[in-house]
């Protein structure tokens, strides 16, 4: 795995080669897994606020 971000410019004296379809597919799967994991970690905070209003206690 590369230590460089795919948006980083290439090192001086080298040219960036476009990714192969297999590399692009692997990158997409990795990003999808990361996004799914991030969503799972935020699950309790992503629940909508309950509109529940407690009733008055009978006297």
C-alpha cells in the first residue's frame, strides 16, 4: 500500500500513470468500506431526535 495520497503530486522526475481498472476498483472498495465504518461509528448520534413530550402527572 502506498504512503502517498492519490491526490498528492508525483515525485519530481516521475510521471503519474493513470490507475488500471483493477486498481481503481480496489480503491473504490477501500473507500466504500471506510465510509461504511464511519457511518456505523456515528450510528447513535445519527438517530433523529424523539418528538416525545411527557404527559402531565395526574394530581
